[in-house]
C-alpha cells in the first residue's frame, strides 16, 4: 500500500532522547513511549494544522468534557521492522475505517484519511530507531481523539484533540491464557457502542474482568447482552475455535469489535485452505465440544495480543483444559507465522496490507 501526500506536518524535535532508558529485552506493553507525538486540535468547526512535538503531558481543565462524559475513542496498530531494513505500518487503512465508525457513534469529527496516514507515516519515520527488531516485537501506535471543550453541561463537545503516541512493545501475553465464560455481566448490548473502540467500553468491563483474575483467569469470554447464550469476544481479543475440522469465529455485530487481526486471519485461513465459518457459537455448544473433545484448539486474536493460545476455558465453575494445555502448535501458530512473514517482508504481500515507510 502506497500513498503520496502533500500534507506538511512541522516537527519540533525533542532536545534529549529517552531511547537509552529502554530495556529492549523487557518491553512490557505500554511501558515506554517514544520521544515525540503528533497532535491536532479541532476548533471553530474544523481541524487545525497538525504538528509533531516532544512527548509530554496535556494541559486540561478539570471541566474538560472527556473527563466526565466519556467522549473518547482510540485505535491500536503496529509498525514492524522488515527484512530489508524498511518499516511497515500494518493495515492503517482498516484502522482508519474503524475509527471513522467510532467517531460517528460518539458524535465526534474525524480527521481526514490523509492526516491519519501521513501523521502515522511521519511519526514512525521520525521515531524509526524506536522500532524493535526482535521476534514478537513492534512499535505500537495509538491514535486517539478526546473531547476538549470545558463545560460541565452534558453535551456533544465543540472542541477536540487528535493525537498519536507510540510505544515499543513485545508480546502482550507471555503464556497461553486462561479464560472464563462470563454469563452474569455483559460487555456490550445490541444497539450500544460495542462495535466502537471507545473508552467507556473498557471501563465498564474492568469489574467482571478483575473478578475473573481474582479467580485465576487472565481474561473473560463475553457472551451476548440479551440471553448470555452466545460467545462474542474476549476482553482484548476476538476469539477463534477449531471445532472438528472447521475454524469458527462469532460473526460481527454491533456488539462485537471488527478486529483487524481477525479480518486478516480469516483471509489467510481461506488462502491456506482452512475451513472457516463466521457463525454463532453458544455456550452450550462450546461446553459440549470441550466434554466430547471435539474442540481441538482455541485462541484469541487482536492487534496487541496478535494470536494468544487459550489453555483453559472456565464454564459455570468448571475448568476445561484444552489439548496440550494450549501449548501444542496448531492452526493459530500456523496463521501467526504466515502473518509475521507478510508483516516483515519474508513473504509477498498479495493482500496489499503493508504501508511501507520509506
């Protein structure tokens, strides 16, 4: 994927780099941030000129609307160091399209595609030394928009800030994960904001997720908001099940996030000749498959986690251990390997997913 932009983004360089502070062998997710960030403000019914400045704190009034009424959206994507030394931002167009939907749902103005793509490209170009090259590592990119009008009245904001920050990171989960099927609480309901990547969705999920962690699980598997009958997604990932010889994932809806990794894996599985079905998976079907040993593999998929094998699924107080405790290489590992080859330039990008920073 290539674009030509004439958008000018001025750069105010940081006086001192913090790159020497990074422990490159221990890249905890989100621990480090690069030297610079991009910001662009919305005022008087339009986006102002963007700029790249040294990473630092925002100055916000205590009455800033985002702090009270949740008008915040974000995206997550990654830049990878390729075999030839160039840098690839993976599928930013897909992230832009999803952020556009989030902005519409939250009544927020969206930046132009040119600003989104060129802002990412210019920031990554500037921070190229921060892109790690070791296995399972990348430069995580977080574009976000917050409402910045200062008023306590409940209203749609008239002012906003778009920003992009970057963080070198390693694997999100170091080991296969233990998940609990959640049938009491819900992440999102039909007609709600489940398909949008907004802050409120995550804040509302913390309590049941924290309870699950206290019970020994890493994440929850959310069920639908009407009957708690069908699996939807995990806390930080979409989910896939190998049922018999078919790879199954719940279909998209207005309560499930349209994951970029999910979409990529479906395309790769189809190319690899793996049977894929996007269909509802009930808790009852999942429980029966675990008991009859016809569930051969399960894994989560997301930008941060990439692909995380699931070793244990807890349903109604009973833990089911997957074959090999989730450690046996399977379809998830196979698809992850192909995905990594494309991202790093070791295999042809026949899908035109890679956005190369030159």
